[in-house]
């Protein structure tokens, strides 16, 4: 067996898995999205071209879910990054001993180790207006009780907070490790030149660790686009449709209650295209910014 | 070699002989099914038929059985059906007429005829009823006495009691379902719609639930929501809060009595009063829900499979097993006239509760619309209602008429598709 053949043999399992679990479902979804398969009806499905895609853009609930997905993505990514970029330097500068830093790292990684659904249940209890610990704390200073998940305006921010709690601290922990890797000479040279702490981070430390943290931020973006299980446990998209993301709406339309599999498939395909376009644009923009 | 073939052949024969008939059941978890499951070995011994149950919560159960039937997968021989999906399943030919396979020895005619009718389409029965429910008003007699209040008989009086008892966070006047869904908030709201003189569709089947009467009904319901612990309660949230003594008065399914009078799960035994649902401008109205078991056409394909499924349904719903449910404390989840007339059943419930149930029976009706599109129409209305409830609860502006107009427009689109 030549070296080349050897490589091909080892590629087979990956290619098979990819075909069976990624490409096959993707192409069947495209196929269904061009038809009108409805679980409620027994007559065979008919080809309707782009009908489902055209209907989508006249569907106010679809446009709403698009908006919610966007807000959730921006809110969770920006929130997590902000927490990491503020908290990591703070801990890095104040916790000087190795033991203290390790303890902080451990504490920051802990929320992310919790399963998403478990964390969601925990926070649902914590947010509860009558038995939740958050309202108990507010009641100590004579505030509340507040309703969080049942308030159309507060529900989405409340969910974003939970996501940031899991991901912001995880990013903080990873950022702390990156900061530790910055060579001491660089920092000392900057200090000799008379930079203050803000300048040190904005001009030197962040640009140094950014190439390494960008992939992390992208992983977070992809993760934010599929938070079905998490939101399902917290609000299932409610109140009303205030937290109904694209995947949640596709679920309700497809398997949930309406049974319009083709319409749901069209939404999923649209979501795939949207994420590819979005991630590509964001990736390029960030790289260009970094290179300049 | 020849001997080897013979042995293989014999082994194959033995394998066929021991291949047991298995009935696959898709059901929704209910406490009385736990009681029934303990009796399954008895059925399996008698008939040699094995039973395998897969449980899904209500909404999942509906979508799973639809997927199973519509895709032709037919993994299940027996579906758990209800008043909300029997129309869809029967219209699509996914169910087998139950009388054809219901064993004579178990007496299909022993079911209360009104219940069989709900699980029928065009006069053909598709399901054997396993439970029914209607609405009863439950209240805290001790608290009403304390406040010197009489038991309400009209919706106006009901609201007065709710307001008088409301003293949060110690005690909430009432609790009512707000969580969205055709089988959730819409189900609980439906009797109010009718009690105010509204309806879902007119005689020609056009959606009309944006009428002035419907708006009044929603206004009233929002008053109840504002005196509840949360605007998005599920039925179990309401029941748990009431059982824990945090709610003053509620109107919900009579079935909950089995839990509420159990001292291990409720603080209420001896403290409750009961009544028929209070009357609105158009009278008193109670929901009617009937759940049952049906034979799946795509699942039970062969005659033998259908007979086995019928055998299981017959045994499950037999007179003997209904009385066993009464003895186990789940007497209300039954469907046979003889059970409800039996001494054990009558002894199991307080007289005042029995009177309230009689009142309920007089005003029971099907409050939803039995059409295949109901799930989708009801779910959208449920979303609109949840938006109104949560906005009102959070002191944010809301517009009932606009929300109902929107839901009616959606219903017209669904019906026209």
C-alpha cells in the first residue's frame, strides 16, 4: 500500500460519517423544502419550488424568530466577550499567587461544565417569582418580586444572562490562560515606556492574544445559533413568541404541532445558508481588522 | 451435513413458535397507568400477548403519534387519542373502527354513550374511552367562611371571591392556566368564551372568535390571571399551588379531586367546598375531554395484530379494571356507567363533590372545534393569549381586539390552505 492509499483508507470512516449524518440529511432537507409535505394530510407531496421560501418572508412569526435569533446571538456573544475582556485582566492583575489563580480558573470553568439543560432548570428555579433566590435577594432590600421569564420584555435578556454566565466565565478562564502566556519582557518594556494599565491592555495585551481567542469567539457564535434545548426548557419560546428563535419556530411548524415538515425544512435550510454567510463575513472582517 | 440442516430447521421452528405477539402502545404518562402497569403480567399470562408502552407527555404524544401514522412508520399498534385529535386521525384513515376488534366479553356498550360519541367521527367509534373530564369549581370552604363569603354561582360573584381572598404572596385569589397551547391556556379559556356567548366558528365554519363577546371573555380571564401566582401556569402548577394551600378558589378538571383528597399529596382534605362552573352572561359551561385508546391502521397491519391490540384495549378498559382503579384512588379516570353507579365509587367521594359533578354534567359540552386544523389554530390563539396575559401581568400595554383579529386571520389562512 502506498502512502497515498494509506491516507485514503483512513479517510473512509470520516467520509462515511459525514455522508450519512451531514450531507444526506442536508440534501433530503433541501428536497423536502421544495415540496409541500404536511403530516396532517395523507395525499402525496407535490413539488412547489420556492413556495415555502416565499411564504417565509411574509410570515411575521418567521421574521420575529429571525430577529430573536439575531438578538440572542449578538447578546450572548457580545456579553460573553465583554465579561471575558473585563474580568480576565482584573483577575490576572489582582490574583498573583498560583493557588489563587487556579482557584479562580476552577470557579470560572464550573458553570460551563454543567449540562445546558441542567443549568436551564437551575436558573428557572432561581428566577421564580415566589421561591427563587434572586427575588429573595431583592426582597432583602425591599424590591420586587420581579417576574423574569414570564415578562415579555425581560424574558430574552434573562435568558441571555444565563448563557453569558456559562460562556462568559468559560471565556474568562481561557483568556486568563492566554494572558499568562504573554512574555514578561513585552510587559516590562511597555511599563518602561510609561504605559498605564488601560493602554497596556488595549494596545499590547489584547492584540497579542486576539489571534488565539478569535476561534473561541467563533465557537461561541456557532453555539449561540443552536440553543434549542436550553431555551426550550426555560420558556419554550414564550411568553408569546418573545424568545422564539429560528430553530424553535421550525420545530413548532415541523414536528411540534403544525406538522408542516416542508415549511420547517425550508426554514432550516435558510438558517444554514444564513450562518454560513454570516460566519464568513464576520471571520473576514475580524481578520482584516487584526491584520491592519 | 444433513443433520446440521435438520438442527438448524428445528431451531428456526422453535424460534417462530416462541415469537410472542407484542402490542406496542404509545401513551401519555398518567398516575393511574402506573396502577395498571402492575397488572400487565396478569394480561400477559392469560393471553400470551406482551405489552410494551412508550410514554410521551401530552404535546409530544400527539406529534409522535401523528408522525408515526402519517409517515407510515407504524411503530405503534395502539394510539392514545383524545377529543382534539380524533378528527384528524379518523379523517386520514389512521385508525381502525374500534368495535370491529373490541372483544365482546368486555362489553363495549358499557361505556357512557356520550363519551364514546366524542371519540367517534360520522357515527363510527374509533376509541375506547379510558377517562373523561369536566370542570368543577373547587374552593377553600374555611377561607370563605372566614371572610363571610357565600359560594359563587355566577362569574361576577366568582371574581368578587377571587379579589376578596387575594392576599399575595401568602395567598393568591386564584390560579389559572396561562401557558400557551391549544390544549393548555386555550382549553381552559374555552368554557369562558362560551359562557360569555362567544364561539370559535359560526355555523358555516368561519372563525369568529374576535367577536365582542370573545373580547369580554378574554378581559375576564385576564382578571383571573392578574390574581394568579404567575401568568404562565400549567395545569400541574395550578393543581400543586392549590394542593399546597396557596390559592383560594379555582375551576378546573374534576379529575384533580383524586389528588386533592389524598392527604399525602394535599393539605386540603376536609377544607374544600365544590360547585358547578359559575355562570356567565350565556350560562354555565364546562369543558368536555375524553381520552381513549385506539388501534393504529398503519401500525397494526395484519388481522392478528389488530386482534391483539383489540384484546389489550378490551382488557385495559374492562369493568374489572375500572373498579380496581377506584380502589387504588383513581376512581375519576374511568368511563363506564356501571363504575360511576357503583357503591365503591359513591363512597369514595364527598357528597358535595358528587353534587358538583352532577351540576357539571348538565352543562358539559365540547368547547373546542373538532377539525384536523384545530391544533394549529388553537396553538396560535394560545400564543396570542399568552402574550396578552404576560403583558397584563407585567403592567405593559396590550390590545385584546388586535390580538384576536390576528388569531382569526391566522385561522382563516390555515383553513384556506
